[in-house]
C-alpha cells in the first residue's frame, strides 16, 4: 500500500470554504465562471448558501448590504478581469458607504500577468483594487488561505467598516496540502470589531457643550444604524429630550412618527440649531458640508461621534470630537444624563414641533389624491400606508424624484429598514440590495424604483424569481429619466432622457414566472402592493406616473452645471 495514498488531502477550494465557514460566513453572492465555478459548487455542497446573479455589480451590492445589515462582511465572488471590475464598482461603493464587504475574485497566472504576456482575462487586479477599497490582499499558497481570509474579515469590519479585496489566482484552488495541516492553518477571527471606548475628557467636552445649548439637535446617520446600538440611542434621545433628525438610512432608528423627530422640520432644525451632535453621519455633501445657506448664519458648534478619528474637522471645526464606537460612546453619554440634566428649552422644542406639524399638514392632501395618471405624491401616499401596516418590511429605494419624495413621505418605524442610494447617490443598487436584504433577513422587501434606476439592475428580476424571494418591486414609470417629455430638437431621435413610452415592466416579471401587475391609480397600487407583500411571491408592479410629473434631477438639480452659451 502506498502511504501517500492514505494521507488525507485538502486543497485551495476547500480551505477557502472552510475559512469562510469557520468565520460565520453563511452566504456567497456572485456570478460563476472561470476560475471560480467549482468554488461556488463546492461551497453550496458544503452548506454555504450561494446566490448566483446575472451581473457582478448586483451581486456586489447584495454583499455590501448584507454587511450593513449584519455587521459581518458580505462576500461577493467573481471571475477575473471584467467580472472583477464589475464587482469592484460595488466594492468601491461599499467602501464609500462604510459597509463591510469582501470581494473575492479569481485571477490569472501571476507569472503571465506580471510579464504582460496576454493571459486569458489578464489583469493586475490587486493593483487596480487597492486605491478603491480599504485593504487588498493576495494569497499565493494554500497554507496562507486561513490568514488571508482572517485579514480580509478584520480589515472589513474593524474601525470604520469598508470593502476589502481578496485576490485568489486560479492555481491556488487546486493546490493540495495535508488536510490536518490545512485545518490548523485556518484562523477564527476573535473580536473582529473591538469596542473603542471614548476618552472621559472627550465625553466631558461633549456634555458641557450640550448643557450650554439653547437649540440642540441630534443628527443620526447610517453609521448609527449600522452600529446596532438601537436601545442606547433611543434612551439617549428620549432622556436628553433633544430633537433628532435622521439621515436617509437612519430613518426608523427611532420611528419617524416619534414626537422628537425633526424630520419634517429639517430646514428649520439645521438653520436654527446652535449645538449639533452628529452620530455616525458625515458632514459631506448630504449635509451641505456643515456650512452655507442650509445651516443659516447663526454660529454652530459641532459634536461628532465617529469611529474614524480623521473624520473630525473634515469640513468644519468639530468642537467636541467623540472618537469611538457608537455603542460605547452613547453608553458613556447616557451615563451622564442624570437627575441634573435639563431638557432643551421648551421654546426650541415647540418651534420644531409646530414647523413639523405645519409641513405635514401641507403635504397631507397631496398624498390623498386618487388621481389618474398618478403623480409621485399620490403614488407614494399609497405606499406610505403599505409600510405603516408592515413596519418590519424592508424598503429599498432609488431613483431621482422617486428617491427624494419617498424619503420624505414614507415613514419608517424600525432600524435598518430603509436601504437606498447612500453616500454617492448612485443608481443601480436596487435589485442587489433587494436580494441581499431578502436573503439576510427573510423579511418582505418592497423596492420602490424609478424606471430609469431600475434599468441598471433590472435583469436580476430573474434572480429574484429563481430564488423565489419575497420581493415586491414597484416601478414608478414616468417614461424616462426625471421626466418622460424630452424631445430631440433635430427631430431625429428620441430625447436623451426618455424611454419607450408606455413600457410594460410587469411583463418582464412574467417572463420568469413571477407576478406582473399594471396599475394606474393609487387605490390599485395600494391593493396590488398589499396583495404582493402578503403573498410573498416575487412581484413587479408597473405603476404609471404622469410623464410630466418629475423635476430635473429631483432635489439636487442645483448640482447640474449650466452652459453660458446654451442656444435658445
Ligand atoms: P449618512 O450618509 O447617513 O450621513 P455617513 O455614511 O456619512 O452617514 O456616515 C457614517 C459614519 O459612521 C462614518 O463616518 C463611519 O466612520 C461611522 N461609523 C460607522 N460605523 C460606526 C460605529 N460602529 N461606531 C462609530 N462610527 C461608525
Ligand atoms: Mg423615471
């Protein structure tokens, strides 16, 4: 008997799978192909859930949102070169949004790539990934897979979360080694995202500022949602009595209907506040960089809670930086809200409350119109009720007007239920986020999509049908980008922002065995969405919106450069 034949072997394929499983990774999102097709098959065989998409960007977005929802890096698996580049867009987006994610791509032979001899799908992927993510690693030896996966996980979730690239050359997968030595080489990452306790002096500084405030405001960002410190945050808001303003993906951390929510009085709150406490929200473009018209001309003092020290003073001076993880920082603040704490002046609280009520009352009639054709308000009025009746459903939202108006109109009631275009305001996250959210949470998902936004990931309706996911897609179909009314001044082609008029997106869903519905009134829309969400069946509802209803670029039209010589 040959003793070598007796020896138990493992190989690169199995070590990658074992390393992921050891670290609690239960799902891989990806697109199969050379050299990772068998890796996907074997992962499935070994009990990992493998969700195969039609395009890597959507798989990457699913992985990214899995990371946001679970605080465990979402894993996306792609082929080399073009597949890698498609996934890289999602990885860069995840990094920008501070979502933990690992992009694993197969790659071509190092020897050939480095000599640029023209391999199949040749590309120096590691070098290309590096500037676009938080960290990038390559593993060349099977014995290093355990360390490589451990480093990727720790890099993704510790400190400010973000995207990590892991490069696995084709040759690695078939490298064999002794099974026992292989098992020993794996690393279980202990305390991957350690608590980061704020310094007591920093806490004192923040509390002093808050105590001196006449018009304090708390801004909750998606970092606060990510942190899963929901109870600490609620206690802090309620015990401090300070009005709060949620950023888009922080909606629902406390219900939008909470008496302290300043959501519907946003402009007033930002303009008039004197001390602003930022919790996991950056002073980037979404907050007008902390200065200018949005913030009014009264002096502001900022307190900022963030795990990333370099975020402080990024746009304006931060008077009280509170560096640490949100759970630990808010716990430290809560310990200081004691019997001596004074609620904010009643006048400020009342200013916010009355402004909010006036704005809500002004909006109300627009949401109740049962108009045909629908406009954005009347359609969203119907969807607002759907979410009110199903507060644990997850809302995915992208588009221009569809995004801006849904953000304001649809109230959220629970944390991490609103997933949207994030920091870049990017179109194309829709179906990836919908799949990721459905797979990770098992909750019903409602994706409210502009017809243009949907187009970037629309082929994934097949994926949704294939895996029979409880996803309801509503297309706000106004025949185009922003509006459906552009024309070509020369009369040759359609206008640059319009689509085929009267398109029936619902037929796409039927092609794959899903349910397609076509609706033209808010009542029909409400009934169709309610039925779809109750059934749990993959459904796409084509909601006809007046082509003239949208405004250019939604709320951010001012970002469009203007030509000075534009012909009349
Ligand atoms: P929004 O767009 O909602 O304003 P941002 O993405 O701009 O939110 O900001 C999120 C911030 O939260 C980032 O600066 C990030 O470093 C921070 N962050 C993420 N997770 C944590 C955490 N667990 N503790 C503290 N800060 C965090
Ligand atoms: Mg449109």
